[in-house]
């Protein structure tokens, strides 16, 4: 959707308005002097005190105009110039102004810089994401195309055996499953980018859902599992199902929830007894498409979806340092009554 355009028409610049107002104010004592001079016939010429008063008024007016220019019009013009620079130069142009003039302009500038930084980060994220998606889709599509061409070129003179035909068909089916899984992850990521509405959920209800969906996992919980957190049921199922699936794929048989809550925030520890996460991979697990199980069909999007979903609902997730086997995640999420 294109950005709305401001209707083109002549509008006075702020500097013109400032100077016009000040000159009008300055004109008042001049008019008063002229009025009294006109009503006093005996006065033939201006007295020195009158001249001095008018000069003082002129100097003060120019001084006020200079202060307003330095504190208002100058910083606003600089902010407009910085906007154009950011539009042309990207993230390198996002830097503070030399002078802000007033507190309100400083706050406005900071808000603008924050917004510009988020937009540039978003652009870079979309560019990187598009490249990763293209790469992820290309591999199975290439395999499917190659197998289909081999099956199409099969003829009576060089006929494939039944085993060969089944092998290519199995490859096509496996790649189709991988594409379906990738598309499902993309749909979940699209949901994660936009906060859902419709109430909250409790860890108790989440555990019930996970027990039904992942019967191979022994799921238990301690602490304040009944408190409502600011994650709608659908969002909570996506977040914790991805964590459970990730644990299961790493050989876990146990998934434990520990919940504590204060007046505003719930702290949820999710621990499994799987193979854990190696030290060299700890800083990469939330990157989109990073996976150590690509050969087994992993898309590398699960934890990225979890991170995006929690962020869109005001929450955070961190990987905690653990001793021994397994992985432990710390999730902080607002309680339902405290959100917003």
C-alpha cells in the first residue's frame, strides 16, 4: 500500500511565521509612538528617548527571532534533511542530530531515529529472509523436477526397474512433505509477526494440549501454572509446541515447566533432557533457517517463530546455561491483566 501523499499547496514556512509574528509585536510600540506624535501637534521631532526605545525593541525582537531559529526552525530543518539522508543512505545515516533545541524536538528526533532503525532492520530482515526462503524452496523443487524428468524419460528400451521407480517416487513424496512443512512454518511465522487477540492462556492448559500432541514426552509442571499469561491459546500452542517438538527431535523424553509470577510478569522455565545445544550454536539458535537437523527434515524456523511470537506479545525468550544434558529456556511474558 503506497504511503498517502500530502496535498500540494503553498504553505508558509515556520521561519516566516515566526518572523512575521515578531515583527507584528515590534510594530505595536512603533504605532503607539506614531499615534502620540500625531495627536501632539507641538511635537515636531522624535525625542531621543523614543528613538532609544524603538532601537531596544528592534534588538530584542531580532534576539528573540535568533533564539527561535536556533531552537525550533533549525533543528526541524536538520531533521527533515536527516530524513532525506536516511532514505538515500540506509542505516549508516541513522545518527543523532548535532543540536535539538528543545526537549520536545529531542523526543521527536529520538522517536524518529527509533522508527527509522526498526524500518531499516525490517528491510534487511525481509531481504535476508527472502534469500533464505528462495534457497530452502529451491533444493526440494530441484529434486522433484529431476525425479519427474527421469520418470518422464523412462522408455521401453531402457526401462526402470520397479525399485528405481519407487525410489524416485519416494524422493518426490519426501520433498513434497518437506515443502509442506516449510510452508506451514512460514504460515506460523506470518502469524507470529502480528499479535493475536482473544484472551490469554495458562501453562496448565498448554501442558494438557502438549500431552495430547506429544505422547512420547513426559510433561510435568510446577509453580503457578494456572495464571493467565498474555498469549492467546493459538499463540501459546504455537510457541510451546515448537519447543516441545524441538526437544523431541533432540532425543528428549522429559519436558518440565516451572512457572513463577509477580504482579506483572510470568517467568516460565522450560527444560528438557535431550542432547542439548552445543556451545558454538548457542548464539545462532534463534536465527531463521539455522538447523542442525536439515538432513532429517528440519527447517530451522521453529525457534525463530517462538522468538517472533513472544516478541509480538511483549515477551522474551533466552537460552539458559545448564550443566549436564538437556536445554533450558527462560520465557518472560506479561500476565494477561497487565498487558498493554
